[in-house]
């Protein structure tokens, strides 16, 4: 009888220990806490972060492991909800190989207020039209204040340029007159 009681006690302890462990990050939350959308046939993820105060939208692309950036084609991605959409333009990081990008940025008034709860994404290197829930992106966007300040500098200079670079602002010869940077609102 002792071995049976000991076995039951040990099984109970293992069950309690298993329940008290911190759960692993959910597959629906990205490295920055945003909403994940499978792209590239499921071999990578796009992570969406949104700023309800300013209407800014950021998409980072990650390998399937959610630890390594996954640069994709350096083409705009369209993110939307219902009939509203915004084109998020490429803003490569220093480590993205030429012609690719793992960070996309845009801004739209319809994103302000944080009332969006379902959306879609397509274009760039993301693959097919994908639908997803806008749920985690608002909290994640709120907790990354310095990121929005950095991206705001990119917005004023246009897509793909780092702060401080000469001749990279709207209306520069590289962009032509009237270029509005990363504002792709429709």
C-alpha cells in the first residue's frame, strides 16, 4: 500500500508543479507582444503593433522561431480592417540584406482610438490575403513608446531611410516633389 500512496502523492506534486510553471509565450503573441499573422506559407510570421493614440502601425517579420528577424521582399504591405486600409512601407533595419526588409511602418487615422478588432494583411512578401484578430497589438503598441518616437523620425524622411541621412526627406530628388514618406493611408 505504501508504494501506491507514494505514487499518488508524487503524481499530485508533479501536477501541481506543472500548473504553477509560467506558461510559454502563446503562438499568437509576437516577440514584441503584438498580433501574429503567418506568412510565407507558414514559414515566417508578421507581427502587427498599433498605436491607438497616433494611428501608427508597425509590422515586423520574424522566422518561425519568433527570435530571428526574417527579411522579406522590400515591397509595401497593405494592412486593413473592413474597407479601411493603410500601406505600411519598408523601413529596413541595419541588418536587413539589400533588397529585403523586416520592418514596415505606416499611419492611418482610422487606427486611432484602438477600436479595430479584426483585420487583414496582404502584399509585399507576405503571400496570400490573411485575416487575423487585432487584439494584442494595442497593448503591445502602448508598451513600446520609444519605438514610435524612432519610427516617427522615419515617417518624416520617407521609407527606407535612417535619421540624419542627407537628402532623404519628402521632396528630395530621390523621392520627387510631393512624396509623403510612410503615410500610405487610403
